[in-house]
């Protein structure tokens, strides 16, 4: 009786390929196309995928994920602001680009800015509650290209580092709350007939957030403190700048960052959510109170 011929093992994923290499985890034969180098030997694609699922995602000190490294939110915010500027130019012509304040370097108002900016006029909100959208949209509107470029440059410089440290969700929460806080302050203290708009309310909040983070990590605040001081002086001394909007964004940005970076690790997500939600609720109540008091 003749013996059966000995056949070489074949890859479990590619039966036409002979191989003598086995996965170090499941011991199934794998061909060179399926090999993934491991600390010891090689692993098959399925074992590699299972290992990745079992690993906890790497997080920053404040709960952010690696998704923030690509600055996707920062890029998206800049794209939204640029798009709104293009629409504003289309609605108002070249007057939206330049010809306004600062010796003609700033643009003027357009039909779009009139519809999206903040006015310190509680009668407007009282007559049409839908007008509260301005508290949000005003942070995406700019008066001319120079106004846009200054704010987008600051957002690009500050936003990437903050998004990397906080992760995309915490970063955008602080950004939007600071912008909203600055707009609520502008709603309280701005002239009824003068529109207030711009991403600078949120940008001031980002500056404050960096200051809070540096303090939390016991690092020197020297990189950001002069920037804050110079911008505050600039705000208080240059005409046609929203003082309440900038200072309101600075304060709310600091509060929002505090809620994020000082949350205890054990219940970090819960505490951060409650803190940010409480700030949002206070801003809503303040806006409603302003309308009720002034109407």
C-alpha cells in the first residue's frame, strides 16, 4: 500500500499559495501577502484587526483623541468663514471687500452681514424670536477681507494646537461657546444701530483657553500672556472694534476651558459635559433676560 504524498500547507486566505509561515496568534498558515510584522513573528490580518479593537484609544491629558492631530475642525471653521465671506461679497459687491473703516482697509456692511450680525437691539429679538440665530451666525461674518484674514490667521495659529490638545469635540465646544458668549455680551452693550460680527469673539476665547491649559499643566504662560495683553489693548484703543464682544469671548472661553481641563479624570466626560452645558444655559438665560428687560 503506497503512502499519500505530503502536501505543503496553504494560506488560509489564498489557497493557491503554499506557505510554511503561521500566524503567531491563531497559528493559521499565512502567505507573504497576508503577513503583518509583529513584535514576535507575523500575524494574519484578522488577528491584527482584533488586536486593534481590544486596544484602548490613546487620549490626551484632557480626554481628546488622536483625531485632533489633523486639525480637521480648525480647517472646517476656516472654510466656513471663507465661504460666508464669498457669499457676503456676492450679496454686497466690492464694497464688502474694502472701503470701510481703518482708512478704507475694512469692508462695509452687506445684505448678508445685516442679516447675520448682532445688533444691541432687544426690540428686534422681541418682535421676532427667530432672530436669536444672530447670536450664533455673527461669529462667521466679517467686514471685509482684512477683517477675515486677521481672524483666520489667528484661528489657524491657535486652533491647531488647541485641537491637538483637547480633541475635536472639546475644541469646537469651547470655540462656539466663546463666540456665543462674545455675541451675548455684544447684544447687551452694543449700540442698537451698529452691527457687530466676526470670529474674534471665538478667537479671544481660544487665547484664554491656551492660558488656562498652560496654568493647568503648570507651564509658563509667557507664550500667550503678551498676546492676550496686546489684543486687549488693541481692542480698547482702536475705533470700530467690539469691546464687549472681545472681552465677553475672552471670559467665556476661559470658563469653558476651565470646565474642560479641570474635570477629574474619573468622571471626566460627565463633568466636562455638565460644565459646558451649564455655560450654554447661562448664556441662553442672559440673552432672554436682555430681551425681556429691553423690550
